[in-house]
C-alpha cells in the first residue's frame, strides 16, 4: 500500500495537480486574509471613530492653545509625593 502511494505521488499528473492546488490555495489565502483584516479594521477603527464623533471626544489636540506656540502639554504631577512614583507596580 505504501509503495502504491509513493508511486502515485511521483506521477507527473498528480504532482502537476498538487502544484496547481497549492497555487490556488495561496491565492485564496491572500483573498480571505485581506477580507478578514478589512472587516476587523472597519469594525475596530470605524466603530471607535464613530463613537468618538458621537461623544465628541478628541484624542489629539490638533492646534496649540492661543497663549502657547507649541503642541506640548504640561504633565499634571503635583498631586502626589515623589515617593509615590517609586515602585508603582
């Protein structure tokens, strides 16, 4: 039985068929992965964008405030002692 399978796999017609199936499977793999990633992107990024628009949430400050000429914002660290920042985890 093993000899029969070995001879069958060495056959030119069968190896041609197997190579063709591999090419088709690579193409289908690319199409399916692209479609799935597109769906995940639309739901992940699209829904986040939609909820941010509805709630009027701005994640980035796009313009500096009028009294400053930089985009940098000061860190609000004045509420705690410096020792509280050591070994935070």
